[in-house]
């Protein structure tokens, strides 16, 4: 059985660490590289219940994109109705 003292989380630095020797640290040095390959989006809780995992969200978004593209392309490629010619009377 583990002792109760071992469970205690000690966040203090040890005495042998001399913080004055730590130089040149730059905050956020690798931030751009770390976030370059990620696209994190938070959705509302009621939508999270409908889309519980990544696959369902991606499937719904692909369906939405395909529907929007087909609707946009069908309106672009519609030909105008042919104009009726009027007969001339003499």
C-alpha cells in the first residue's frame, strides 16, 4: 500500500535549480509550427449531442459542401429559355 505522502503533488522547484542560469527562453517560439497542422473547431453542446465523433461531423460537412456545390453549379449552367419569334403580318 502506498503512503499518503506519495500521493501529494508537489509543484515546487527543487533548491538545486538556479533560475538565473536559464537564459534565452522565448515564449511561443514554436507556436506557429505546432498549430500549422491543426484546425480545432468548437461546436455548441446541442450539436455535440447530434455529432458525437469526428466521422459524423466530417460526413455532414461533406454532404453540405456537395449540396452547395451542386446547387451553385446548376444555377450557373442553366440556359435561358428560348425567345419566341413573332410572326410578321403583311
